[in-house]
């Protein structure tokens, strides 16, 4: 479903800014995997999937890489000055995953989907209407199906 909203965001110091012009506004999701916990220093990460061509980034970015729990190779992009991680992109996929906390308007974000619930903190309780997966989709098509607005 097309969405005319324009989303903006950036890093902590302001050196990196981005704009998302979403043709599809995918469901926001929380990842409870141990890798996300370690990367964020928190109990989960809040993420917004976007089509690569809908994301425009301005400012110098530092680039790193890792392998996700699924085995997918991912490139991670952060501000080289303040080290705020902005987004990640799995190789060969048409989407990127923006850290939703970097959005300018992030006060009312509620994830519709929770992945890697098998490793969530025991005190986290999901809303009754939340979609939950013990791990994550096996491939890009599975992610699209899971996060596609209905």
C-alpha cells in the first residue's frame, strides 16, 4: 500500500541525515536476538524495513559487516563521528533496515512484529495483537511477507 508520508532521521551528532519516501510502509518490528542485544546494549532493537531505493542518506558513513543469526551477510552503516548506527543492508536484498530510534518522530513507535522471541528478556510482555516468531523468516521473501502491511 503506497504511503505519502516522508520519514526523516539522523544520527546523534547530526552529521548524518536521511529521508525515507516509503512506497510501502512495512510493519515496524522488534528483534530480540542476542546479536541485536549486544549491538544495541539493550533488550531488543526497534527496526523499520525500507526499500533500498526509498532511502536517501546524506553525510559520511562508516561501514562494517557481520553475519546475522540466519547466516545472511549484512553491511552495517553508522556515523563515523558519534558512532550512531543508522541502518543495515543484507547482501542481495532489495531492502535495508533502519534503526527506528534514529527517526526524528520516534515517540509513538509500537512494533507490530517481534522476532527472535525465544531469546527475549523474560519481563517483556507482548500485546495480544503482536505477531511473534521464535526465530526469524528464512529468506527475503519471508521477511517481506511478515512485514508487509495487510
